[in-house]
């Protein structure tokens, strides 16, 4: 499969405008085939955009001599750092109207370089946008506005080493710019893994995960990257520092938790001690089908409230199950997986299946043979999961509008919320395009007290106006989440696209504290301006 | 047993100067018997101190008329709010030299009262010390200094109701002033429990747990009160607000985590939505003995790094095991307990015992009969655990010095740290008193990447100078923890006693942010001055 992680040392070309590797992109024929399934799309795909066709202005600032070999104004590099990888970003590139292209791109080799860049930028009123893998889908790495003399993208990916490993306590000091496969390759010889596999795993960095509070591999229990942080090192315009390596502490509010989720607006995370795990030796998975989605929700809640802690517990609604090939008869599918480095997990799977059956689910336990092929529905879903962003870009080339957004809410609100999103977002898409839209839902993470629904919206475009259609859909989605008091993001971060809704969600005392912290740490207001807080 | 939780509605008298209920205090004969075991203590116990013997000045401020029925200047009430319940507090009361007695004690009935008190105090430069159960052992509820016109203790215990229960998502909105037994009694009819049982359970409040990041029942996994918070409501001098009820969120840095551990210095936590659990139906426990403490540490680490997640996994060193009656032959004892509301836990206990035996431990699994008496060592340890603070006060009456302190460190540092604490703290106590001291250790909480050692120091006093001896021991303990980069507190909080060391441990960028937040939220500097930050 083309989207398989290829590890470090790869020479595959990354796309400057779309997801991932260029050689994994659907070709024109595939694009056209997909487009034919969505009413109202273009007759043929938009051409793949070229940097040479962009009008890229001369940089408005010049790198200081001391940093000249760390900073480039190469147009191709600048274009590749102009935006993240939201649909909104992809379609703007396809339409030849990308966001503000940064004037400079810095690739610091070490923390000293980072501090020097921040110092220079503060003096020169240059906005600094920390940039990891560039996979933001919320406008997190794009400059909007006009308050700064110039814009510099601070690409951390040259700082990608695992610096120390503590095999006794299973943790490692890792530089923030390491992409997923790069850090895992360095941990593997020690028999350890961070085991954090967001959908963007290949194209996102540790620092990005930390700055956005990424949600990871596990569907239950500790899954947010926050839980795996032992210590953070942060460089701010007002000074640098690191928390102590501790398994836990009650000494004042957690210093790390202020920087986790700060999206580059309070400081640049340069490295972290991360908690690691042994690779699992025992695995078992199964899928369960449900004729009724409400019963499926009850089953998942019961499993989430048990202490079985499945590693995977993803519920696909009928549309999502059909799209990923996990079912074709209109049933919802629950993908269950257990894993352990300690003991067999078959009993846990059996108990989970009993709970699911008690709520009308149909499924059987499977043998725990590591070499056995996994359940076909599980396998189909996994493949689709990694391939999805590539297909999204193929659909974008056909002028379709694709939006994915996610949230979390307590169980008492989940059923109503999902219904409301389906109804209201589909209505907004219909109004914007004149064509019916598809709104699918899956639960990506579940908790004893609630769940994280993830929505995929597929709609026709309005040729040339795809951004406006997307904006209408996004506004409708944000509004319905807000009215249901569901968070504006569970793991995609707030960026610039979610800022207005995030501002409404944030409690007043914390807003005051965050404002004060921002002013203290970033007195010139150069750090990722526009995200988090004014 | 006298220290058994007695639930709400109790009419047992609370001690104003010592731990818990007066009727559970050791009598003179018991005190003398304990004192006889510690060389250099007094021949007979110090008398139980009386409020009538204190010189309590007239209050330096008068309650405003609107709050007159919520604020008292009764000397007995004021005396009972002067200090926490550290040894240092108890011995000062016994010696007739308590800390600064507050001028007024407020007992707000609702959040409006809290806001009104803060408003008035800000105008009048009156320091406000939030007060829950008053069980602080780190000088967390005591005014030190002279920058304020008067001091008001803000006792939250009249706000003690469970306001709402969500049985679907298992959570409840609980007022911050509810003591442990008071909140559990309100949850019990719904079959739910917060299951947070710190040693101070009977005498500490939800708000106190949250403000100090209390460590709770579970030895592994989610145990800090932080993990059970769904939403917090906070009143600050700059305004009030609450976070949304969410199972998880990636929208910006966690707003709750700034107030968790803020020890009343950033705002007053008035209520919280807390995640609840079903009561466990399956339990199994066992004890394992180890001739070698180093091997015991390895065994515990292996269990902590498995996914067995024992509810109890407390390792007692030989001295601690002897003191609690868990063993008498010089062996260390590992107390293991499993519990579940989902499925039997015998297999998990069996696997844990196998891991322990592989490191030289001796122990057998026990039957999971809920009516069967628990393992004798487990039972002895549990009784001693709840009785310990009462015995400490009895020893204080004999002029002995007792200090307990706790920390956490990564596994690579744990063995050296424990050795260093034993050696250096014992040396400091010997130097201060001329008598050899006992330093015992247990691990209260264990993590895949480290552990939380808890130390008990028992030393002779220096009649009349017990506070000075305690201060010397505290200084030695804080110094050795700091040098080993072990946190100054895992779950006791920083208060005023740990402030100097906490200041050294806190990362520079977070110090800047915290200063800024303090100024923004508490512009008059009235909230618990002296803790957390200047």
C-alpha cells in the first residue's frame, strides 16, 4: 500500500500543496472515478499545481548574517511552508490562491539557533510560525493579518534526534522536530516505542503533537500525547527552561500543561522526555456489527466504562462503514482491538464482545495469532484510514468539498449531538452547493464519561468557490458544536479556523491568565500570531 | 477502630489543635507508652492545649454588614483555622505558640458569598486563606507575613452538596467544600463513588484535593484527583467562570490544569464536575515479602510497567513493615490489591505475583471472596495507615519529632534517592537532637517511569525546641530531594513549607507565566499570600 510508513532515509518526494508523498497521490483517472460518485463535481480534475506558476514576492526581510546558513528564501521551500494540509489549504493551492507565503524559512540546527531566530524576529517585528510536519488542518501554520513586517516559518525538522534513552524507566529525550517514523526508527533498536500513531503519523512531528495535544493510537485510557510527557523544554522570547523529569508531581500547577496545546503561541517546544512502552506481544481484534446506531452507542459506552481498556474501539456509522469497506449492508461497525506486552488479551476481547452482544451487536472473538490476518473489516478500515487524506485531495481536484472535523462531548449529549450535526451540516452544504451532501460519523476515542465523534462531510463544490462553500460548512459545524457545548476540537487543535469558537468556549479566568502569560512570554507578539489568543 | 470514617451527620468533636476527632486521640497512658520507645523524649505527655489558654487578639477587621451572618470572630473558631495539621502545627499548638490566628472566619453559603468576600477583602487589603478540611501538612492554610491589614480564613465546608448527578456518563457536580465522607454519602444511593481516598479522606474536602492535586486511592494508573476532573468552576477577584463538561479536549492548553494545584493563590474553586465510578464488585489482595529491598524495587517496577494496574501496590521497607505490623522479620512487604466492577481480578493478581516471585518475592494468591478476611499484612497496614496521624500527635505530646514527606522520581534515581534520604535525614536528625532517628520508607504510588517514595522520620525532640529540630530535618530533606531532582511534593502540595524548594524546581518560562497569571487574577494580592508565587 502506497501510504505505508516508509521510515527515515526515504527519498520519496513530499507534495508542496497536498497530503504526503506525491507518488501516493491518486492519478487523473482515479480522481475522475471518485468525482463521478459526487454529483455536481467537475468533468475532469484540476491540474496539479506548480510552484513555478505562483506569484511569489521578494522576501520582506533578510536573514541576519549569523543565521544566513539556517535561513532560506527559496521560493519552493517558502511555498511548501505557506499553509497546512486542510482541505481549505489544498483547494487554495489548486486554485492558485494559496495563503500568505512566508518571506523566509528557518531550519534551526539546535536550540541556540531557535533562540537567535526569536531574538532577531522580536527586534525586527517578524512573525514566527513554528512548523513541524506542516499537517495542520486548522490553519495552524499560516500567517493571516498584516501586523508584522515579515513572516518567517520556523521549520524544526532538522532537530530530529533521540538524544538519550532511559531503558530502566522507559523514556527518551527526543528533539521536537522528529517526524513519527524518524523517532520510532531510533527507538526500535531498544525494543521501545512511543506508540503514538495519529493519522498524520508520517507527516507530523513530536513537537507538533505536543503543541496541539494530539490524540493518538489508543481509543481508551491514556491516549493524548499529554499523558506521555515526562518533561518539556521550551524556548520563549523571554527565556528558556525545562521541567524536571518526573513520573508525577503535585508541586504547583503542571508547568507542562500550559505549553501542551499552546500551538506555538507561548514558546517553541524544542525537546521532550517522553514515556515509552514495550512493543505489544499479544493482540486480538474483532469487529461487531449493529443494525441500530443508538444501540451501538450504548454498547461502546458500556465498554468504555468497563476496565477492559481496548486499544481500538472505533465505532463507524453505516456511511462511514460503507465508505471504508467495513460493511455494505447499512449496519454500523465497531472495530475492537486489544494489545498487551504482559499477558494474552483474549479474555478481555471476549468480555467486550459479550458486552457488545448484550446491546444487539453481532461479532465473534478471533484467535490471537500474530501472523493470522486480522478481521477483514478491521483491515479494510485500517487501509482506508491511512489512504483517506490522499483521496480527499483527489476529490478536491474534482472540485468536491471535503471537510473533516471532530469533537468530544459527554455521553448524555452524544446521540443528540451526532443527529444535530448530520442534519444541520448537511443542510448548510445543500444550501451552499444546491446538491445533497454526505455526512458520516465515527467515534475515534471513547471515555467513561463521553466520546469523541469525528465527522466527514463530502459535498459538491461550486466551481471556483470551493473555499466559500467550505467556510459555510465550517461555520455551520462550529455553530452546532458550540450550541451543544461540544468542544471545538478533540485533537485537531484550534489554529486560526477554530479561533472564534474557541474564544467563546474558554473560561473567563483562564482567558485572563492566558493573555497575561502570552504578554509575559512573547512581549513583542511575534509567536504564531492569530492562534490561541490575541 | 476509632479512625473509621463515620459519615455525615456525625456529632463527634473535631480537635482544634491535632488530627481528626478528639475521641480518637491516644490518651496519656498510650502517649507515654509510645514515648518510651523513642529515646530522649519527655517523661510525661504535654497537656492537651486549650483555646482558653491562647492569647487571641481582637480582630483587626470587622465584617461588612452584608456579610455579617457569614463571618465570625469567635476565638475558638479562629484558633481552629490558624494552621493546618502538620507536625509543626501540632507541636506549636502544644507549646502554646500557634501561628498567626486569623482575624475572621467566613463560611460562605454560596458562590455569591465567596465573590462578595473577595471583593471586600480586595478593597480592605485583607488576606484570604481558602480553607477546606484544614488538613494541610505543608503550611498551606496559615498566614505568615505582615503585608495585610487583617487575615480572613475562608472556610468552604458549608458548600458541601452534590448538586447534580449524570448517571449515564457517571459524573457529578459537587461543591468544593464537601468533605470526603459527606460527598460519598450523597453519591452512594446512586451506586457511584469518586473513589478518592487520601489518608486525610475524613478531614479534607474536594476543593482541597483539587487545589493541592491530591494523590488518591489507586497506586497505579489514574490516581491524582486531576484525572477525575471533568470541569471546574473558579471564582477569582477578577471574575468567575467554568470550563465546559468534556471527557477530553484539545482546544488550547487545559484551562483546568492551571487551577489544579494552584493552592488558592489564583482563585477559589467553588465546584467541580467529577468523573465517578461504579463500586468494585471483584477484589483480590495479597502480600509479598522480600528479603532484599533492591529486589523488591525491581519487582514493583516490573509490575508498574505491566498493564495489570493494581489498585494497591505499596511497598513497605523493613522499618515501615515492622511499624505497621505487616512483618517482623526484617523483610520488606509489598501490599498488592486488585479491584474491578467488570470482571474477576484473580488472574491479574496471579500474574503480578509471578512477576514478584521472579524478583525473589514470597507470596501466594488469595481467594476472591468478598467476605473473607483480607491478608493479615494487608489488614495491619490499612489499620496503621488511618491511625498513623493520631499516633503522630501522641508522639508530639511526648516531645518526639515526627515528620512525613513524600516525593517522586524516575526509576533510575529511586534506589539512590532512598538511600540518600535515609542517610542524610538521619544524620540531620542526629545532629539536631543528639539521638539516633528512625527513617522509614514506603512507595505509595508507582508509575511505569518512576515511583513516589514516602518517608517517615521519627526522632527525639529537644524539649521546647521541637520546631527548630523539625525545621532542621525539613531543610535536610528538602535539600536531598532537590539535589536528586526528585519533586518537592508528589501529593502533599507546596504550601509555605516547600515554597523555597518549589521556587527552584519550577521552570523559568512557567514562573514568568504564573507571575503574570497571579497578577491578572488577583491584582490586590489577597489570595493565600505566600504560597505558589510571590
